[in-house]
C-alpha cells in the first residue's frame, strides 16, 4: 500500500512539473507574440 502511494506521489509531482513547464512556455511565447505585435504596430505608424 505504501509503495502505491509513493508511486502516485512521484507520478503526480512529475505531472505537475510538466504542466508548470508547459504553462510557463505558453505564457512566454504569448508575451513574445504580444510584444512583436506591438512592435509591428509602432513600425507601421511611421
């Protein structure tokens, strides 16, 4: 029983780590896209 709980804990931690990494990468690329759009807009304003 203890082994199952331990394995579940490890699996959950791995899943959460992957989720956090995916999420932060999505946020980062979203920020880059936003800045690129702002940059494009300010370039065309001239």
